[in-house]
DNA sequence: TTGAAAGCGCTAACAA
DNA sequence: TTGTTAGCGCTTTCAA
């Protein structure tokens, strides 16, 4: 009987032979050992150790039809998100949770629209058990692709075409942007602020849309002029604040749709001699600690559990897979929390 | 754990049946069609299209012993590199080249030292054909792991333990940090600068070490006091420049080991009323366009083809795999280029 | 040039 | 509880 031939990896056959059991029993032990008598389990385990046996994934996949792998799809226009600490954290959450589920992370970078064919083929090839994708623009063909290929997919961030009213049951994981924004604005109100402005994010992103909605929820009759458009960069926050100060010098509270824009606003306020929070209170969103803690003054902001959202994406996916692999699992919206620092 | 996707995909058997050929012939066509007569090729191709056949990867891997997958390993301490545009670019290069080679990218995030077991097991499982890892610290167990497991690995950036003199034949891809630094300093010399300082990067990273070496190559007898330690952040560049100005007011040229530090230095020079490049000429390294182009004045710097280095990593790996999968392929050092803007 | 047949290494009925 | 056996879908000799 073949023992370990140098070069080639030991097979289950070899383990079984060495332990003096059948391949089936060896397999049972390797897969948990349920229903195998103690001494045999021991012998097989020992054989595994001695031989340095590692199961052949391809063979296993061939029969079980499970890959133990999940695709993370990132569309080219958003490859920038790699530079986004937000994404790093989410990816880490995904990675950790996947590891906990003994699954691997296959990274799919979509380079151009022609690339969707490749992605579709790959997904159709059944190489992965499911897919995770990130918030997409209106025209993104990806949801159609994953749907057609019939591969369970969970989105990170509510996709624009999956609004609460669209009726499209697309599973996604997102934080409660609207609720968080409400809380931020309510906090400013509770501080007695009378003229609360909003520096909004780009309105083709649901997070920005929802945060604006949250602002409006609280300030139903706010002067529309108090809402200014930014693009999530610090610079745009500065520009927005400058305009605000010029047109609405009475402003005494600002809710920025993210911390970066808030930091830009803070800088402008300082330049203009407005004291924060005395003259103007400022609240951000995201709680990107490296910015929120180092602004002057430190920024009060809305925090979300980003890594947790990554983990959740995996959990939602796996739950769906476990159910039957077809029924789309439900979406999850995670709570936010107001983190008080000095700026408001 | 993931479960199968219901709805069984068509097999090669089905294709063969539909085309009225044997499975062997169908297989040949699917794999290029060499040595199959024209009409048969056509018939099989058509059957493939009609059935929407996609080869089962697991089955193929089982017999060919090739996975069509490469692991990209990122050690936890450097997970920050996700926030590094440098890494995004390199990853993109890797992804593109891998796609060109019909291979997938399996992302392995190492969370802690205990995680190396998991990584080792995974690599040992033969799930991937090779691995790409990023520049590691001295004590990193990863090279030992990949070596022991016998999986071909290419490193990004020269690992500290693979110095030119160490004799360790570890394949890596890096840019010519030393040569680039030499060119930068030589440029300052050619500008007639007499007192050229160096703001060095952290000396536990080979890129920083090599750049310092390059500086010394040109300025053999430079005053050691003209070399100041930074940590690759803009802030550290500012601090370094401040100290330099205090202790060496005669300085008229600065080579910073990266653009971020150069930008910090630029800011300090401005504050101190030194004109750039008239009073002090400044050269950076990396050509991170979003910083080098937006400094005041725009930064002259050393550019490297980052995405190209990513592609190269894959090419080096694949070349090694093609050879015999054992012999370690050689390392590659890519050239750098001085990009002249205004600062020098 | 084509086909028949033998596995690749594993799991899961089914028997014992 | 354990073993026997039949594949999973594919590539690849080997013959025809």
C-alpha cells in the first residue's frame, strides 16, 4: 500500500491504510468523527498527523458541490474604495467572518464593462458559493448578472435601485443612515441651535441621500438654502461652509454628511473666527477616528460598526445559503450611535 | 457552511451527446480544439453555446492539479496598506495580470500570529498554484511557511532578510529604490546645490534603507547631521525639515524618501520664508500624483510603475510555475524615472 | 483524428 | 459502527 510518496500529497486512502480502516471511516473522522468509535478516531487522527494529510479541496468540492469560497466583487469605478479606510475595515470584517465559516475570499476586480462577461462566466462556473458586492450606481449590470447566474449575492450598502419603495427584494447590509442623521440633527436641536445647516454628500449615493432625508425628517421646514452639496471630501466641506457663512451668517449648527466634510467645515469656521461649539456646533458622520479625534476641536459624530457590517454581510449570505440557496435572505440595517466629543 | 446552488449545470457529457461526439473530443474542443477536425469543432462549440456549458473547475483541478488561483497574502500589521494608494495600484496590476492568465485572486488576510497555522494549512491544501506576499518585517514567519509548504511565492518589495548579500534566493519584485535615490540626489547636485539633506524613511523598511543608501552613494562625505529620520508621514517630514533648518540653515537641497514627507518639508520651508526651488530645491519619491501635483510648488519626484510591479509579480510567479513549479524564479528590479516639476 | 476507459481524491448511500 | 461501492465532471493515455 502506498505510504507517502514524496512530492505528491498523501490521500485519504493513505491515511486509511495507515490507520487500518476503510476510506469511509477515515473520511468520517476527518469530517468531525461523528459516529466513529473512539479508538478508531484516535488511530485515524494519528495517521493524519504522521502523514501530514490535508484534504484535497477539489475532490471534496466535486462531490459536495460546495466551494468554501465567496467572491467579493468590486467594480472598477469604485476601486478607489481601496484607499478608503471604510472599505478596509469592512473587508477585514468579511475576511474574519469568512474564516470563521471556513470559507475563502476570492477577490474580483471589475475593470470595465466588458469585464462583466468574465465575471458572469466565473460566477456561472460555480467556483464560489455566493458573492458580496458593494453599493452600485444605477446602471450597474452586476445585480442583473448575479441574478441571472443565480448566485446568491448580498450587497454592501443599500443599492440605489433597492429603495424602500422599489419593492425589489435585494439583500443588503447597511447602517441606519437616516436614523443616524436624525439623531445627529436632534442633538443639535437639543443644544438649542436655531439655524442648522446640512452639508450633504453626493446624491447618487444612498448613504448621502438617506442622511439628507434624516436631516429633513427633523427639520421639516428648514430653509432649503441651508442645505449645501458636497462630495464627501474635506475640500468640498470647506467650500460648502464658506458659502454657508456668506449666505447664512446666522448659522449656529452644522450637520455634515461625513467626517471629512465636517473637518473641512471646521477649518473654515476657525478661519472665520467662529468658535466651535460655542458659536457653531458641528456634527459629522462615520466616526473615522483618525479624523474625528484629530480635528480642532475633536468632532462629535455618528458612529457605525463598519467591521461588523462586513461580518454581517457574510452572515446574511451564509444564512441564505443554509436555508436553500435560493430564497433571498433579508436585508439588515445596523444601528448607529452618536459619539460626543467637543464640537457639539 | 455554504451549500450548493440548486439547478445542476450541464456537463461535458451533455455537450458531447448533443454534438454527437465522445466526451474526449468535446474536452479537446473546450480546451482549444487542437487536433480536432473542423466540423466537429463547430458542432461542439455550438452545443456549448446552446447548453450554456461552463467547465466545472473542481473536476478539472482534480485531474490537472492546477487551480487557476493565486493567493495574495497580506499580514495584519500591514493591513493599513489598504489605505495606501500604492497598494491599490499594485493590487490592480496583480488582478489584471492574473485575469490575463485566467487565474483567480484569493485574498488571505493574516490577522495575528496564530493565523499563520490557518494560512499554512490553506497553502498546504493545494488550493492555489502560488502566492504573492508583501514586504515583511524581519521576524515574519511567512517566508518560512511558504517555503516549508513548498508553494512558489513571490514577494512585493525586497524583504529585509533578502538583502543583496544575504545570499537568500527569494524572488521579489521591487523598484530600483537605490538607483532612483541616486538619480534624485544627482539631480540636486547638477542644480549646483552644495548642502543636500535627506529626510529618510523608517529604517526597518528596505525601500527606506535603499533610498538612504542611494543618497549616500552620491554624497559619500555628506555631513551625517544632514540626514534626518522620518516615518513616511507628512507630519514627520515637517518635523524633520524644522530640525534641519534649525541646525543646518545653510541647507539648499532636500531629498525626501517619499512625497508625503516632501510635502511636509515644503510646508515648513514656506513658513520659514524659504523659496522653493530658489533657496531650497526639494525632490520626493513615489510620484503619488495626487500629492506631488498639488503641493506648492509642484513636486519633482522619482516615479515608479506601481501597477506594472503588480503585473510583474504575477509574471515572475507564473514563469516559475511554468518552469517546473519548484525552481525559484529570479527577482526583478524595475527602473525608476525622475519626474521634473517645479520644486527642483 | 476519434473514442473507450481509467482514474484524479473524495463523500455518501447502502449493506453488513 | 464500519466497510463497500458508486459516482462527482473532467483530462488523458492508449487503441482503433
